[in-house]
């Protein structure tokens, strides 16, 4: 597995020691609740909870921020687009009250994204996939996750090598017909080699007895503390949902 996937899976924290299946179940519930809340205060609390879980997991803040920049790339324009409204007869106007809506959407999206890191980044990727299998997620969907994430890095590495080869042959990128033709040939070659490699991988896995069922050598038994952690997350989710509906609106 690519080291990018399991970079922080070997750390020691209360979240790392949590049973992987119960951890995914608990965080999924919390993420589902956060996705349904509407109040700005409740969303701010959810964002704070996400930061706390990230701190407890000991995952590098810089690592997370480097990935959040792509989320912010789509969220920041909301602060300009939502307040800007067009009214028939009066034209464009600026509704500053919609800034609160933009902030709510941003905090909600960031909270959900941040929670994914302690949910999936605190255990080896194959163990997380095994836990999803045990939770009843369709086998085909799990295999899609597994192979997409695994071989994405392989194809990116192939693309990097092809770009180096093109550069060594004097290719100068530009907005012209020759550049577009070269890029088209590069994409076509990448797809062709990827198809051939996929067939080789499939035949190799079948020859080793792969049947689509994920197996791991060691699976620790669930402890009472694992269930206690799940209970805490369930309580937090219920309090957040009720608070948003009753008190924090």
C-alpha cells in the first residue's frame, strides 16, 4: 500500500486503539448528524468537535491543512456568491445576511472533511476496508475503493514518467495544435497501458486465490472500552442534533 495512505496509521492515541469497525460506525453517525444541522452555533460546535478529534488522533495539522486547501477552493467563493442576488426590476444587490449561510456551509463542510482523517487515517487502509466489509457494505463497492485508491498512485507515477520522457525529448507545452496532439497521445497511451496492467493484475490475483473477500492475519477482539467510545460518540451526535433543533437555532 502506498505510504501516503497509512502515513499516520502507526501512531498511538485513543482513536488509533479504537476498534476500526466501531470507529467507522461512530464517526459516520456524527458526520451524518453534522450534515443535517442548520444552525450556525451548532455548526460551529461541530467544527470545534472535529478539531478536538483531530487533536486527539495526533494527525499532523499541516498534513490536514494541505488537503483542506482544495475544499476551501470551492467554499471561499460562497462568501461572494451567496450574498450576491439578482432581483427583477432592481438588478444586483448585496445581501449581507447571507454571509451567515455561507459561514454555516463552510464550517459544516470543513467539520465533515476533518472528521474523515481520524476515521480513516488512524488505521491501516486494508483494515478499514475489512471493517466496511464486516459492516455489510457491498463487496463490489469496497473493491472499487480499494483498487482506486491503491492504483491511483501507480497511474500518477506512470504519468510523471511520461512527462519526464516528453520533456527529455524537448517537448515545450503551449496552447497550440501540437501540444494538444501530444497530450492526447499521452492520455491515450496511459489508458492503453492501464488497461493492459489491469488485466495482468486481475490474472495475477486470481492465480493467488483472490475471491473479492478481504482477509487479515490478525483481528483484535472488541473490548468494553471500544463500546464506551462508541457510546460517547452516539451521545455527542444526539446532543448536537437536539441542540440544533431545540436550543441552538
